[in-house]
C-alpha cells in the first residue's frame, strides 16, 4: 500500500494557500471604475504595455470610425466607452485565469479516464500494472467537475462576463448591441441549454468513473472475471458517449468564447491536447512512484510505451493545429482569419511559443526510441508538454475574454499553483486507498512480464 508522505501533503497545501492568495489579489487589483483604469494607465500599472496597447488600439478605432476625425464631444464619449471596455477586460482577467487553470487539470483527469477506458475496451495486455495510477488521477474528476460547474453557473448568473454571448442585449432585436449571428446560434447557445448539457456531460463522465473504479476494486477479491467483463462493457459504452460529449463540451466551454467563429476540427483538437496531457501525467506519476520504491513490476518497456503515446499524440495535436490553421489561412475568409490574426498580433509569443513547446520539443526529445526509456528524459519532456498545453489553453481563452489586456501575473500563477496543489493532494491521497496493483485482472501477469 502507498503511504502519502507528510512532506508531499504539506507541499500541496502550501501551494494551495499561496495560489489562493494570488487568486484573491487578482480580484482585489481589478479596477472597479473607469477612473481606476485611467489611473492605472497614467501610472503605468495594470500590468504594463498590453493595457496601453489596448487603449491606443481603441483610440485609433474611434478615429477610423469617424473617417480619421472626431469632434471633441464624440471623441470624449467614445474614449469613455473604450475605457469601460478595458475595465471589463481587466475584470475578466482573474476569472479567465481561474477558468483556464481549473479546466487544465480537469482535462488531464478526463483524458486519463478516456485512456483508461480504451485500455479496458481494447483488452490491452501491457497496461494493467498502471491501472491504479490511472484510477488515482481520475479521482480528481469529481472535484474538478464541481468546480467547473460552479464557474459555468456563475457565468450564467452574470457574476462574470467571460462568455460574451451570454449578454441578453446581443439577442434582443430592439437593442443597439443586437448581434444577428449570435441570435442565430441562440438555439444552442443559451444559458439553460448550456447548463443542462454541462450537467449531462459531467454526470455521465463521473458515473463511468464511479462504476469503473468500483468494479476494479471488487475484481481484486473476485473468484471469476465477472467484474472485468462488466468493466469491459461499460468502457465500450462510455467511449461512445465520450466521443460525442467531448466534442460538444469543447464547443460549449472553449469555442463559444469566440461565438462568431467555429472550426469543425475543434473537438478533435481539444481531444488531442487532453490525451497527451493525461498520458504525460500518468508517466510522471509512475516515474515518481518508481523512484520511491513502489510499482516494482513497472519496467522500462511500460515507460517506453507511455512515452510513445506522448510522442504520438503530440504529433497528432500538431497535425490538427496545422490543418485548422492552414485551411483557414488559405481560404482567407475575413470572419475566419480574424481568429488567428488577433492571436498572432496580440499573443505572438505565446501563440508561436506553444507550437514550439508542443511540437518541436517532443519531436526532438522523444523521436529516438532509446530516449523513451530514460526516466529523466521523459520527465523533462513531460514538463515541457504540460507547460505547452497550458499556454495553448491560455491562447484559446484569453484573446476573447481579456483581449490585449492580457498578462501572466499573480492571477494566472496563483490559479495554476492552487489547482496544482489541489490536484496533487487529491491524486496522491487516492493512491493510498487501494493496493497499487490490480491483482485479479486477467492480463496482470502479461503486464508484469511485459517487455518491448
């Protein structure tokens, strides 16, 4: 049985406390009035040049709207409106930071759950010695689900405004802010349907997680394979449910941040990132446990296979990224290219940086088969991959919620530390609940003796 080291528990709690302080400071430092925004800009605060760039951009837009000129009254009115726009962006920033960090660890847990189901449905012989690690990672899913549902509900109750399409003025034909395109999508993008779908997704995923874990534990003391067969059947059913709901989830929880834009590849794109992050975390936790003297049956071949999946899904993610980018760039349709133009212009470093982290580094570090067996090499690559996909998520969300007022500061770092601490605490506590080997699994002997 695994025993949770007191130092690790303290480490996780300290991270959560420091992270919570950073998150709270993000809300406290957000401006409440346009006067505070002006003061921040004048004093050079408000996280630097990005806010100033936003102000200049808006000021130029006002001039363009008036044919390059504006009367003093019009200019003052529009300038005030733009200061209000900046204020809303800066108020969205701490909410966006929390949303990105919470979703990042949520998608790791969900990706591992899908990978775990694939192992059962395919009756894989190499992986049963890793099942308890996978189950422990999925133990975070109920926690993550509650947090995500709370954040989505707060958005629907207008506590925050990170989902632009939730503004009722946009679907009111009598309003000056009426948006015909968003109104046309209101059959899908409306608050009640949004929350109902979220509840269905989360309930379905957590029910599978509950029963798969239950049957796995019962199988340890079973005299036949009945629980293994039950796990096989529900895994096959779950994967059908998952592939549909994961796509719809990606539309609702990520793509709808840019409601004027859509991509038919988006569900697969999010899926690829989810899977590579999940498999990477399986590899990292397995290596940590091996270093502590646990998982004696896990050998270099198991690590090699995990690293192969890390490499494969990194290439798959890059293929989807390039396919999406290349087709939109080549077609050059204004309403489509705007999505990438804003990210290249306003998020240049993170946009191209995450491409290097998610493709070039895994390609160079994991292409050689021998490197996939070197634990520290896999750990190094894993850290790079996780950092890259956090930045990817940042680039998916921030341009639509905070625009050019983005920055990686206390809210972003605090949110990441808090959810990292919570994730570590929940996952490593879950490891203590059951033996680290699924004893009665019919493929456990093959898995213990696995050599590539």
